[in-house]
C-alpha cells in the first residue's frame, strides 16, 4: 500500500514534511493549478504507513493508493 498525494488540494504548508518521522516527503519542483509547490513522496519505500501525514494535513491531501478511485 502506498500513499498518494492529491496534488490539487495541496497548499504547500509543509506540515506533513516537518512531521514525517521517516523523512519520506519533500517539496516537488512542480506546482498545482493554484500555484502552490506540491508535496511529493521522495522515498516511498521508506514509508511505514504511520499516518502522521494524514493527521497533520489540513487540506486532506493524502489517500492510500488502494482506496483511491482511478
């Protein structure tokens, strides 16, 4: 199971990056339609599914990939 970032919701606050214990998340060079730098999973293999990113994100940016409707 992998965490997916809903890029259009991201406002670039960085709370998820700050609190990620495994330092999996980084700011991407890409921007969403609102102009915010979006968060990306730099090291998805290090993610232990702790859920801190879900809890810290005020914009509900993160979903588990198996529950994401394509």
